[in-house]
């Protein structure tokens, strides 16, 4: 069993040594020092918090739709910043890679093992029907 855990660590090391992870970390650092990007991120976080507050009450909250539209519109605006766009793209690629690794490991053991899903599109597929 210890050998399997060691192999998992080796796989994690290989992923961490990839060009994608290196670029992800570079962009994360660059974004942390980019004042314009930080302003956009803070503004988006405020809009997201407002929407999440409305979301607790669902569609019945009087500001739900406006808050949702505002957050979505600002996210679109924020993605126009080249570093933010690239960061989000590489983050999604890494998330896809890690999800694929998780699915591969789980499915190699059994098709009935549940694997966490981050992608809303995949979540919709997974929730069709019972069992």
C-alpha cells in the first residue's frame, strides 16, 4: 500500500513539474503584483458576494437576477484583461487534467466509484437518472 501512495506522490510531482503548472504559478504571481488585475478581481469578488447573498434565497430574492447578471457581465469584462484570461484558461486546463486523473484512477478500480466533479457541464451529465 505504501508503494501506491509513493507512486501517487510521484505522479503529483510530475504534474507539478509540467509546463502548465509552471505557467499557472507564474501567472498567479504576476496577477498578485498587477494592480489593475487586483482591482478587477476585488470588484468581481464584491459582485460575486452580493450574488451569493441573493442566491441563498434563490430566484425569489428581489435582486437575484440583477445580481446574477451583474456578476456574469463583470466576469466577462474581467476576462478581457489578458493575464486574467490566460490565468483562468490555464487554471481550467489544470482542473481538467486533475479531474481526468481522478476519473482514470477511480474507473480503473470500479465504474461505480464516485469522483468529485468541478465542471458544471459534467455535473449535469452525471445527475441524469438514478443509479
